[in-house]
């Protein structure tokens, strides 16, 4: 799992996850994958917690939710197309 590898490379225990770990992980992912993929990774982490009777790491994580909102807005911003009209000397 990418999250486990991420945590072990930083010498921290992946489970139970802290909000801080999840924020670092989401920030690290945002330069590599799309926002929906980040959400899938986080959903898998949440599911793993619930399956192992661990506390839901997203239950009280306002800064993580704020970070995700910012990542979504940043990654999902549409590209602005700029129309450049040909110069008059180029068309004659």
C-alpha cells in the first residue's frame, strides 16, 4: 500500500493514522495523482481502520478536510484557454 510505504519511509507507524500523517500523505500525493485518486487512497485508509476496530481518523479532522478542499480546488481548476488572434502582418 502506498500509504504504508509513505509512513515507513518517514519512520512513523501507519496505524492508527493521525490527522497530521494523513495531511502529509495527501500533500505528498497531490503532485503525483488526481484528486479522485487521493480520495480513493484516503477511503482505503479509513476502511482499514474500521475493519480493524480502530478509531475513524477522519471523524475529527477539520484541517485534513480543509486541506482536501484546497487540493480539490487547485487540481480541479480548469485550464484557461487564451485565444490569440493572428497579427495583421502574418495574415496578409
